[in-house]
């Protein structure tokens, strides 16, 4: 059974940085495009960043230039480096394949950015 476990969230001041990790059981990281998603209170879950099987990356407009997604296939782990954080980045962050698979959603990791 595939499980995705996100970690690395926390409380940070605006302008700060966090690095999220997504540890995946099974070998789906190397076989799939992977992505980070987020859901802010009262809003729908949205895609933040994606990385193809071959390393090509894509970012949502609001995070472009501030966030970096990368993968370590040997460790079955996907990372999201978040710099210059803003209060509007506050959300629960999840990883999943791209496109997402409903059964793969984990608990997510909370990121809170204060002024």
C-alpha cells in the first residue's frame, strides 16, 4: 500500500524559509510526476509545484521564483524548498502524484507564516 508522509512544516515569520519533505513508501516517485499541493482555510486545494519523471519543473504563479521542488528517487522522497514566505502561503501542504490520486492523500503538513 502506497503511503505519502509530509513533514517539515511549522510557524515562520514572513520572509523566512522552510523545507518540506514527502517520504513515499513504494517506488512511485521514480515512476511518476510528483507534485506539491496546498489548501488554505476556506479554500480549495491547489497545485503549487510539480516535477516530471525527467526533472522538468512547473510552478504556480504566486510561488514562482520563491519555491523549488526536487526529488530524490533513491530515497523515494520529494522536497519543496520555500523561501521568502508570505502570510498568504499559510496552508496545509500535501504531496501526491501528478495528476493526483485520491487514495494517496496524506495528512499534510501545516505551514503558518506570520507577519
